[in-house]
C-alpha cells in the first residue's frame, strides 16, 4: 500500500503504521514520485488488515516528548 505526502519531515523506515492506536504495519520504503514530485511512502500492512477501504487516508503524526513519528 502506498501513501503520498507533500512533506515527510523526519519519517524513517520501520516506523509504525497505526489505526485507532493499534499497530497494523510499518513503513517499508519512501522516495520521490517522478510524476508529481510528492513523497511516496510504501506501507507494509499486516495481512489481517489488508481489507482497509480504498478511501482510507494517512497522516504522519508525532507522539511523546521526543517526537517519535508514526503513520
């Protein structure tokens, strides 16, 4: 699954992907989309959660005082 962002800040590979606070996967890869120059982030989602609706949105958020990021 992929998500596109205008800016990914300090996002790194292996940060958690969560839904309602439950970790359902991790960031696998990110790069620049050649067509529109947006950041394209590949999310590795656990098979149990492969049925997310196609209109699901993603955001890069920060938790804790140290600023740990997650999607």
